[in-house]
């Protein structure tokens, strides 16, 4: 209330007094209750009584009992009014130039000495109210009755130890004067209770603490001054707001369990929060209510925050939507929390914010309510022997420094942008992501140094290319794991590639990744999977499609697994030491890489592509012998890689079942060359991306049963296996399956029970076959060209009765000569179908050499008409090989059998079993042996066409035909006719012409023709070899005898 207004009020009081009873003091010192002391005589004691202590002399009036009057006037500056304990004086208003003393006897009683103000609640004048305390009890009391506000006008003073209270809540003290907590008046201090929600000093009032505690429980002080002298101090209720207040305090402290709000109020001296170092969970909070106050350029230059334990008891708070600005030269120091009422704020730090262990054991925390700490004006965050926990989303600019063992902890997903880091070490703990943008750590960087095994990772993310160029001063990033989980992560942000500069090292376990796919990891230094940093191994994820390595760069597996999951590693070295190993993602290409690994294995389900990359040590495929249908594959992507002259000298391929789980592949049109001295050994598949290729084998390819139960398969994608320089295919206790179109040269060998299987149409050209047996199964064709097996050769050894044929093709020059050391080819059948076949190719003739046997039922044919079959050995229908007949087709125009030749034929009228040679030109010699087919019973008159298409003037040198009756008649004989050679069942040697088993003129004509041609068939009597009358007489005798 302004002074002009007070004068108006006082004038009003005087005017109202005209209607009251007015009593004036008329004595020296004395008792209020003595009527004679008043004029008029009486004791003012009712609401209609006003009292005045006038005159100019000094005196003291004692109030001996409770009185309730109208207005009290004390115009005498020398007058004193004493209200003792247990006494209550109630007035409508007080206008005093003198002094009112409450509890001047210094009673320590809880029974109050009270001055109650009712009605107007006005205290005015130039005098004072003095409150006394005899102990810590606040006996002296000023009370605004009920819901009245209290007004202290300018020039008036309330001083002492006691309390100013109000009957109801939400009152206001309008203070334009001076209210002093004065220790000279007693030890209790001065207390304004919370029934006054506001102390309004906008008229220029002052609250002073003079060698005493001034306790303010009002919600707000508005305007004026708060001053402390002679060691006095203020005790503010929790939630107190100082608005537009001038503070003249040697220090401003906010104790535990209290909140002090400053609004347009700037402390001139040191500010402390929880200076007593309480460890209470009830905070000491200094709240900055507006931007003006929150601009920390305060004269003392600092705010100090204390803790007595690990609780964040001290709090500096910006209220809703209020940002804090720490100006240049200002400092926030200590432990506790800097926060804000709502999210999204910014701390503008141009000064210094220090987590200082000297201020308590708790950390200093900047809460996440401040999304940004903006230090572009040159501010610093410092950790001095304490933990500084930054929970903001971003720190921009300035410096972050730690000294004396201090350290920083950053909230998950904090970004440090354009920050100068002065830290002895930077660690990112588990469950946290730290983002660096144009920020380069000067010291060692660790990720998950505590080796947590949490599934929530510790991640260091590099937000831009400048930061992601790892040429940092300390020269290393170290990554730790506490279990098999990849808890430590080094990541490039979206579209940010990582470059490991020369001399820099990323070492440890965890993973190196990127926010999105398609990136490149440029490694000019060294990336090390180090088992000493945890058991998880190191993983470069497939978010990095390429790892580009300059000369001298290295990926190193040191006692740990190094998993590389991108599409390609180009250049540099991959090295493994101390039991370390590499694991590659499916489809990985190693291009122009130096592989210095003790063993390179490709497991099931993965394909590894080698391009201009030569392993220096043993290479295995599916070494754990998985039986999965998911293939383990090495693809040779260019001719350099596909020239297998690698230092280790071998590739080993493993399977765990009959599936071809291990694969060696030439990419697309890449041919594979197995160099002299190199060996591909094991089980699985050797193949090529496209058809038409060549597998050049100058070394050794071995199907080895010790490497698994599957065969070794050479795919039909290879048109040719070229061993002309001396290579070898070996089946060692396993099946070597050759599906290539042709094998040329070299050797094919079987040991330890191994075997070869050939795909349909395979040609073995000029191959040395050292196999104990060679079989062509049904449905397959195998061509031997200038290739002579040394072991038994069979066709359809499985005795299939299928209509699909097993065909052995013979080729070589113009003639195929069967003179093989095994001495025989066996044709087998499982039924009457001729499932086995021998065929010459092109226009080749076929010669069965002396001592060689073709045995069994099946077909012998030629590729073209007009070929010649020469039998110098044995052609044996061999019923023990199956019931099908032996057929030599008409593609052989000529059948020549020399004197060393032998034909063993089956006789039967069943065309499915009878031996038949369809050549039209016959040159017969040697031996014919005839056997009866199973189930055949000769019947007189049977004609069996052995050579149904050709006659001959030549004869077998020896014919061995079995008897078919005990008497010799009927008998089975051979007849050489003009257009065929047949076996007949007849009754007479004179039965020379059809119809057989009937002697007629045709037989006579036939004899005469034979005799005239000096045919051996007409040489019926001795001397044999001469055609004379004896032969004629014998014929006539036989003819005349007829059939029995």
C-alpha cells in the first residue's frame, strides 16, 4: 500500500473515532486496567472504545488482561505498551509512533503474548512492534484475525523473535515497512505462517534477518527486499516463490525437503543448495521461474549443490518452458540434479557446469527434461572427481572435460555435436547409445568396458563422415562383451560409412554395423576380433555391403571368431592367430585378399566366393560334416582363384550324409584348374555356374570315404575334364560320380572299395582306367574312346529288366578293338528285355581280339550301317548273365569270325532268347557252340535263324551242337543256306533244304548245288575234303532211308 493511501486510511480512522468512546492515557507508567490512568476515567475494553497513548513524556503501559477495543493510537514516540505472555490485546487497527512490546518479560511459555488486529488489519505510524522470546517458543504473536490481510505501512517496524500469524488461509501481508527477525530479542527467530500466502512488498518493504532465523512459510514474497545481517538467515517454506525481490544475503541456501522459486529475483551472493549435505530423498530444490532469473549472470558467479550420500538431494530446476542460461564466467558446481518441469528444454551453457566430488558422493545429473545443452558460446561441462551424468538428448559445442578421476555417464541416445572432448577415457556402458557428430575423442574409447552381458547393447554411433573417419588421437576403439551377446556396438548412422584410418585400430568383441543397408567399411588400419575382450566374437554386419581394405590394412581374428556378413571384402589381409577364426555370411566374396589363416572352412548353409584370392593354408568345406540340405560352397569367381595352385596344396570337402553338402564351384563361365601337386579331396560336388566348362586336372581329385558318406560328384556343367597333362581321378573308399561330358587323358583309379559312377553320355577319352570293375547301369551310356579298362567291365550288372538300356559305346580311330587286360565284357539282363548294349560310334568297326570275351544277353550294334564285327575271341550268349537273347544288329553289315574265334549261341524258337546275328555278309570260321535256351524243347521241323539275313560259302571250322535225343534222331543241325544260316531240328543229314523234317526234291537240288560248289555241306563221305562219288552215294543212301 502506498504512503498516500495510508494517510487516507488514518484520516478515516480518526473520523470513525468520532462515533466511538475515546480514552486517553492520563498518567505516567501504569496498568491498562486502572481506570484512573485514563481520561475520562475508565478502562477501554470494548469494540466501541478507542485508546490513545499520548503526551510527550516517557512512560510504559502494561496490559494485565485480555482486552478487545477499537483503534489504538500511540502518537507519543516515548510511549511503550507492554503485552505480557498469556495476554491478548485485540484492536481494530494500530497507529503507533511509539513501541508495542510483546512478551517483554521474556517468558518461555507457550501461552501467547498476542496483539490481534481485526477489521482493517492496519499497522501504521513511525513506531514499532517488538517481539520477545525467552526461549525457542514463539510466545510473542501478531495475529490478523480471521480472514483479514495485514498492512504494515512505510516507516513502521516489526522487530524481534516470535510470530506473525493469521486465522484463515490465503491472506496477504502488505509490507511497506520493515519486518526484522532480531536475535537480540530472543533465540526463537521470527516466523510468518502459511496462512499468509503472499507477502506483498511492491510498496518498498523489507524483510530482514538480523542475527536470527527469519522463517517464511508464505507461498510468495512479491517485491521489496530480503536482507540478512549479523549472521541472520532466512528459512523459506517449501514451495516459496521470491518474485521481483532484491536479495541482500551473504548466502542463499535451499535446505533438504524445501523448494525455493526465484522469479525475476537475482541473488547477489553465493547460492547453495543442500549446504548441510543431507542425504534425504526429499530434495532441496532451487527453481528458476522465468527466463530472466534463469539467465545465470548473478553477481556471486556460482551456484553450489551438495549431497550427503548417493541421493540427488540438491536440485536446480527450470520451471515449465523455462530454459537455463549459464553465462560466461558463471559456474554451477557440485552434485545433484539440474532439471526442468517439462520436457523439451535447453540449457545454454556459456560458462562452467562442474560435477565436483568435494560437494558430496552423488553424481551431478543433467536430466532429460533438458533435451539440449547448447555450448556454442564456449561453455564447458566438467567432471571433477565425480560422475557427471548427462541425460540430455544432445550436447552441442563447447567442451566436456574430466579431471581428478571424474567421469561422464551419458543417457541412452545422447548426441555430442561439435564438442571438444578432454577425457582420459570415453566409455559407453550397456543399455546406452552415444552419438558422435563432428566430435573426436582425444583419449581411449571403450564400449561396454564393464563387460556386461545385457541384451541391451552399448552403442557408439558415428553420425557423419568426419566423425566416422577413425583417425582419432588415441588410435583405438576397444569393444567388450561379458557373454555371447554382441553387447558392444560401433555403428555408422544412416548413410554414414566408417573409415578406419592408417594406424588406427578397432579391437575387441561385439559388432560393427550401420543404421541402414548398402554401406562400405573402409579399412586402412586394423580391425581385430580379440578374445581377451570377451567371448562374443566380433561381427561386421551385412549393413556394410563392402569392406574395402587398402594395402597393409588387416582384419585380424586373435583368439576369437570374426564374423564378416557383408557381400564383399576387397583387398588387404585377413589373418587369424591364437586360435582365432573367420566366419563369413552366405554369398560373401573375398576379392584380392591375402588370406593368412591357419584353416579356412565354409560351413553348411554358406557360400564363400574367392576372386583373385589365394588361401595360404588348408581349406575345408563343411568340416563339421553337416548332413544338411543347405550346401557349404566355395565359389571361384575368376581364373586366378580358380587356378588351384594354392600354397596349402589341398581343398578338403566333407559331408555328413548322402547329400552333397560340400561344393566347389566355378562361377558362371569360370573353368577350374587343379594344378600339378594340388589335391581336391573328399565328398560333395565340383561344379560350375554355367554349362560348357572345362575342369582341367593336372593334379589329383579324390573321392575319399573318410570325408563322409556322400559321393564326390563332378557336375555336368563341365563339358570336359581335361587330364591330358597327367591328372588323376581317384575313388578312395567312396564313389566318384563323373557327370561331365568327357574325361580326356590322365588316370582314373579305384582303391579301398571305391567306385566310379558316370552320368549318361560320358566319354572317357585316352584315359588309363585302373578300376577293379567298370559297370554301365541301365539308363546310362558310357563311351570309351581309346580307353582300355584293366578291370572287369559289365553292362547292367544290376540285372535291371527295364526297357531303358545300359549302353557301352566304343570309339577310337576307325576301329574299336576289345583287347583289354580284363579280358571280357559281361552283358546282363533281368528279363527278356535287352537292357545291355555295346555300340560302336561314328563309322567304327568292332574287333573282339583273340582271348577276349563278350558275354551275355543284349545288343551289339554300330552307330552307322555298314560296319564290320570281327570275332577273333569269344562271343558268348551266356544264359547265366540273364534270359535276354544276344543280338548283333544289322548295323554290322559283315560278321567275320576267324579260326581263333568262337560263337556260343543259344538255340530257341523264342525270339526273346535265341541268339541272332543280323549281318548280311558272313565270313565264318572257328568254333560254333550251341546250347539250348532254358525252357526250349526241340520239335522236329524247328528252324532257328542264327544268321537270318545272310548266306555264306564259308563254314565254321568246328560246330559243337548238343544231342537232343538218345537215339540221335531227331537231331539239331546247322544248315548254310543261300540267304541265311539256320539251326534246324531234322531227321536226316540229307535234309538240306526247307521245308525241314521232310525229304523231297528240294533236298536233292540243294545237295547237287552244294556238291557242284564243293561246299563242305555236301562232303558226306570219306575221304573228306574230296568231292567224289562216295559223297553222292552216301547222300542217296541217307535220302533213300528217309526219316524214321
